[in-house]
C-alpha cells in the first residue's frame, strides 16, 4: 500500500479534490506537457510566458500568455493552482505540487507574497540579533544588582545578630548559675519583657565587662572606654537603644449587652492581623504608629538603663492598649561599611497570643566603592540604545501608516510591550536607586554632624537620634521596594529572552507549545481550580481549628499545592481523626495528583509533539546566524542590497506578479542571484503557509483510486481484491461525512 501511494504521488501528484477519479489520463497529460515544454524553444514564452503554467496578476497587473501548444496536447480548461493562486494550470493539475524553481522562472511571485517573506526575514534577523543583547542584559543586570545589594554580607550579619540575641540575650536565670533558660521567643507577659530587657538584651548591647571562661577566678574587669559600645567584636553600637510602642484603636463591641454587663473595652488593630503568627516581611513593612510620649532611650550607662527599666515596669509602660513594642539598636560595621538597625518586635494580639520576631535594616554607606558604577553604566547604555531603537521604529510605523494612531496600532505587539516594560522598569529602578543613594548620604551627613555629647545623652537623645532612626526605617522600606522592583525587572528580562527565542522555532519550543496549548489548558484550569477550591474549603473545615496552615483559605491554598508536589506531613493531619484524614488526603491525591496532573501533562505533551515536529523541519540557530553573517559580509562588499531597502521599494497592497527582471528593474543595484534567492524563498514560504494537510477521508478515496487504476497492471491478490471491491456507497458516505464536518467547522 505504501508503494502504491508513493507511486501515485511521484507520477501524478494528488489534489485531494473529490473529482479526482482517473489517474492514468492525468499521468499521460502531464508527461505530454513536460515533453512539449522540454522541446519548446527557451525564449518562446519569455520569463513570464511558460509552456505548462501561466500566471495571472491581480488588479492592475498583466497576465502570462497561455501556450497554445499546451491546450493542443491537453484539451482541458485552465484554472488557478490550489497553492499558488497567481499560477494557472490545466484543471486536472490544479493540485499538483510545483517546483519552486519552475514557479519563479516561468511565472514569478506575487508582490504581496514577496513582501510577506521579506518582512519575515527582517523580523527573524532582528530577533536573532536581539538574543545576544538579551543575554547581555541578564548578565549586566545580575552583576549590577549583586554589587549594589551585597546580599551575602547582609545575610551573614543578619544571621549573626539573630543567633547572638536568641542564644545570649536570655532571662529566667537560676541561682547561682549564669545561664538563663528563656529567650526573646518566650516573652509572653509584660513582666517577661522587662526581665528580658534587664537580664538579657541591655547587658548584651554593649561590652560592659570583659567576658570570662567558666569557673574562672579572674576578677571582672571593665573594658576600655572605647570598647563599651562594641557588639559582636567587630560592630560598634551607635547612639542609644530606642524602645517604642504603638497602640490599638478603640472600637464598639459586637455584643453591647455583655459589654455593659462586664465592663469590657473592645479594640482593633491598626496594622497587620495578629490573630495568626505574622511573617518577618509583614512585621517589617507594617505601619508602626509610634506613641512618642512613651518612647524611651537607653544610653551606654548600664546602671541608669536598669533603673529606667524598673521605672517603666512600675509605671505600667505596657498596658492594655499596647499592641506593638519595638526595641531598636543601631550598629556600624567598618569592614563592610554597613549601617545596621536591629529591631526586636513584641506583638500582643487581641486573641491573647504574643509574637516575638527579629527584623533588620541595612544601608551601604558608600555604594560605589566597588566596580558597580561601570557595570550600571553599561547596563543603562544598553537600555538607552533599546529605547532609541524602539522609538525610531514607532516613528517609522507612524510615517508608513500616515498617522500616529494608525502607526501605534500597527506597531503594538506583545513583544513590543515587553520591550517598553523593560525600559520603563529599568528607569524606575534607576530613579529609586538615586533616591536611596541620596538618603544614605543624608544619614551619613547627619551622623558626622552629631556633637560629642550625643554619645552620652540622657534625656535629650531624641533630639539627636530620632531623625537618624526614622531615616534608617525609610531606607529599609526603600530597600524592600527595590527588592520587589528588582525581581520584576528580572522577570521582564526573561521575557525579552523568550522574544529572542521566538525567532527560531527550535528555541521557541516552550513558548510555541504554551501558546498552542493555551486553549486546552484554559479549559483544563477551570475544572482544576473548581476541584482544588473545593478541597481547600474542605481542608479549612476539617483542620482549620487545630492547624495554623489550614486556618484560612489563603493559607490552605499553598499548603495543598505543596502537598500536591509531594511535600506533606500525614501524621499532622490526624487531628481531625484518622478516618476523615484518610478519606480527604487520598481523595485529594487521587483526584488531583494522579488524574488531573497526569491529564495536564498529557495535554501539554500532545501539543509539544506537534510543535517539535514542525520545529525539526526548520533550520537550526547556527544556520540563521550564518545567513546573518553572510548578509553582513555581502553588504560590506556591496554585492547585495539590504532587505530594508528592497522592502521600501515594494508594496504589500499590490498583487502584481514580480519576475526576476521586474525585481531588477524595481530595485536599483539588485543582483540577479539575490533576486532569485528572494523569489525562491517567497515561493517556499507561501507553500508552507497555504498547503492544506491531507484529510483521512480523502486519503481513503485516494487509495481506492490508485487500486482501481492500477488493477490491470498488478497481479490479483486477496487484499487488493478486497480493497478494489469497496462499495461506492461506503465511499459516498465517507465523503458526505467529511463535507458535513467541514461545514460544521466553517459555521463554528
């Protein structure tokens, strides 16, 4: 059967139409045409006057003359070719596959098809050239961000302070030992906070006595005056310790009767929700509405600090309105040239819980001490070049379309939006960075202008250091905004890389697969999210009272998604009962993991196979790179004309058929070899876009046609006889079903 199909394609071609019933007459006619063409003089038809095919132009164009010798041999009417509408052939050959060289030599190419091909080549060249620029953007941006932020140093210092405070700032001592059994994480009541401050944190905030080993008989000695403010050996505490608090706001109780009966006051939080344990990010970015009348400053005198803490406890400094207590300490590291502010937060929830967390703020005092200015200059030089190029392209579209609005509509595309987003985000990042550098300079100027008596301040510490602490807080907020902005910029740069990948089918496997599968995946996600939402609500109902990770739907969503990937603690879910846990857990994994995720993988793989099959038929990336280098070298030698200049001489609205001679006359300086190469590429591109795939019902009819035509020349066999005796009713039914399917798709 395969041999018969190959014989059919090789000798006669196949148009796929329902009227193709006779094979041998078409073979004979085609051979006769080829014989007449091969024996005819070369110049009889000219470039646009072929013997076997003819071309018809669109409105306003000429028409290739039909050879009378062809009509003498094949007495059939001429019609348009099914793939090339500007080519006329005998009706029986309308579906035959024509060689691109024959189409170019004998008929030419329609001008709009040539413009489409040249536009595609220009776009591919631009996108391939943008690939190294996109990769360079990733490298330069990564180097610039790492030099600006110095994240490894920040992480090391934050971990050192967190470990130091957690392990050494202890309270709950047992006499006669010198080790406390409770840390800041165990602060529950106000009395615990005062104990932690007097026994743990304040003595740890400075080197008031030289450390000794265990069971040492050395008399405790006081360090030199300059070492009192030393923390962690290499950090110097700057200024006093700030202790501040914020209050809740009074609200009306829901149950007025019980409020009046028991004399209860109701209040609500001004900032974050404290009913569940907050994260460090939430606490660091929360609005801290400081009650300035209750702010306390603890200087370098240990005895006066301890006395002040006792007065705070005696005066009920923490009362029923206190919601957030923040203890701040400012230190400086000379080796890293970093100014740090360590904040210890104690949060009192209205539900009765107490949360204790540590947060950190950092500022690089001289951010341009490294090579980051040069890397940043290179990055923004590239961004500026991209901005000029995109703006120039926008103006060019406006000039071509004859108006700014029309030009904008023609210019706007998904990848142009990505480029402009990248430009905008880059310049916003630059503006925020300049603001951050200026604020750091203000902090440094303020620290340098402090008088000598500021280090030993007692009651007037707020006058000297309150602006410094506030500016460090602002710097922390600005640094967090830059972190978010930096991550968005990284994502946009990644999208620019995918833009460059889209120019090459073998590099665009991921994006092309997702784009082709978008419809099926969208419908799949509707079903998936409906099932996932139901299980999330079910988990909140079953486990929300006992497990914090299932206490709300927004917390249950990521927990279930992580469980879907295989990370879960089955024993933790036993709080709802083993029977309910078994039904829920295995139902969730069985439906979503074993069924739904497998279906998603199948949907994507199905489209991936199609995309990969098309991609393997395209040229590899090094072929495109070779073509670009070849064009650049030929442009340097002035042996070819740039594609943009050729495109400027053509119009996509015109449907005149262009031959090689016509292109040479239209484009000044164009060589014959380049013109033929462009026309050949346009024909191949047109055929790849407009040739219809073979339908299964037509293929069955085609096989039936082959068998009946070659039956007299092939020995009879049981299988061939069975195929040849296929009933005409079955074929007619198949044809009717295929036509009905086509009509259904057209109406849809």
